[in-house]
């Protein structure tokens, strides 16, 4: 079955460390997205990529970095510059047709310890 | 640009009650409209969609009708169950403002036995 896989499900980071969240899809989707969700809050777009080797900042890109070297993969690095990284991170993918929505992964919960 | 406004929660109701979650949107052109559901600790799942005016999307007893004249896409279910407790997101994609998905802020629904 096609889908989108995020790993790990839970991640703990010490202050000052960089951590990388994995997102892989086998849906042959061109576009991929990273969102941040804080408790009881909506979704905020961090970065998105519409094609391999290209990506754009979303609304809250500071302190995060991404790469898109393969169509299937869109890893997110949370750097030490991100002052408050504890949150739930969601990855999504989509094709170019507006009639279709996004497919989401099951999320990674990042906690700074 | 596009925007989505949905009623704030939490919405608390008893099992077998009628549920309505209001959603209105601002967009130029003819966007597609979506409802997503997020169960605790999980990613978002597409619940239903409608791609043109007067279309009705339905799934798992939930329904929503694309009303262009009132720019609305209200979600309804006739008899909720405890398992419907979740956060519901209204979203739109397409129209003149581009192909990214625009989300509302989410509405938390709690169904008590």
C-alpha cells in the first residue's frame, strides 16, 4: 500500500543539539510539506518542496532546514537555533491536482530535555 | 489570498447527538474543499471532500455540502459516537491563490457517553 512514513514516532533532544526527522513517501507525489503543531493549536507550515532539489520557506522556517535530494524523501532538521522545538511535527505529500488533498504521515513528537 | 474560518472549540456533546461544525472560506476562483480529522496523537486523515459548487462529500456518516453562495462547507453528523472525539480541520486548495492547502484553525470535538 502506498503511504507516507515518518520516523521516529518520539524523539528526545538535548538543548543545543540538531536532530533530523525522517519523512518518506511511496505515492509518487511531487510535492512534500512539513508542519508544526503545538498542543491545542492548528498547523503551521515550516517548509515545502514542489519538486526535487527545490524547496521554499513556509511561515515559520527559522531554526529549521530541509533537503530534497530524492522525490521520495524530505527530511527536516531542527537546529539548535530553534528556540522552542518541543512540538508535534507532521509531514505531508501531494500531487499537483487541486482536487486532491494532502496525505499526511503519523507524526513525530519532539521533546527537548 | 485564501483563508478558512471554522468555529472554535471545544465542542462537547453527548453520544447520539447531532454535530455541526461551521466552516466558511475566502477564495477567488473555484477551490476544492476538504475536511480532515485528527485523532489524539495521530496525523491528519482525509474525511471527505467536494470539488465543485453544490457537491456533497460524505464518509463515515459525516456530510458537508459545498455552498458557493454562502462560501461555506459545514460538517454535519446525525448521531455521534464516543469514537468521533477528535480535532476536525476544514481546508481548501486551488482557486486563484494557488495550489497549497489552506487550513482552518481546527475544532476539537469531545463526545461523552
